[in-house]
C-alpha cells in the first residue's frame, strides 16, 4: 500500500510540474503576442504620423511656392509703377514699411505702410 501511495505522490508531482511548465509556456506566449501587437500598433501610429507630416510639408511647400510667385508678381508691379511714375517726374522709394514719393518740385511725401487686419 505504501508503494501505491508513493506512486500516487510521484504522479501528482509530475502533473503539478507539467501544469507549471504549461502555465509558464502559455504566459510566455501571451506576453510575446501582446508585445508584438503593441510593437505593430506603435509602428502603425508612427507611420500615420510620418504620413501626416509629409502631407503638411507638401502643403507648406505649395504655400511657399504660391507666396514666392506672389512676391515676384508684386515686385514686377512695383517696378512697373515706379517706371511709370518716373516717366511722369516722380521718384518712388520703398524702405521696409515706409514709401517715399518725390515729385519734380522736390516735395517728398512719406507714407507708412500699415498691415491689413
């Protein structure tokens, strides 16, 4: 009878050991799976952020190109106006936010440029 009890104890210990090993293996698989999902989500979110930044950069480049074209247009307009004014005896000078207009009599008008609000 003692022999049967010893065998029963050994079988119980083996089953407990196998249960512990199976539990640890399952836990490890779960942790690896969760880690992989978190990593994949992080990669996806990072790619979404990069795509959004690329769109913003492209939008800003387009706005910069538009602004550059507008500046060139306005410079051409200013040169044309200055040339016409000079042909009529006026001199126009622009210094930052001040415009100086001189006529043939030497009179100078000073105009401060104010931003539109």
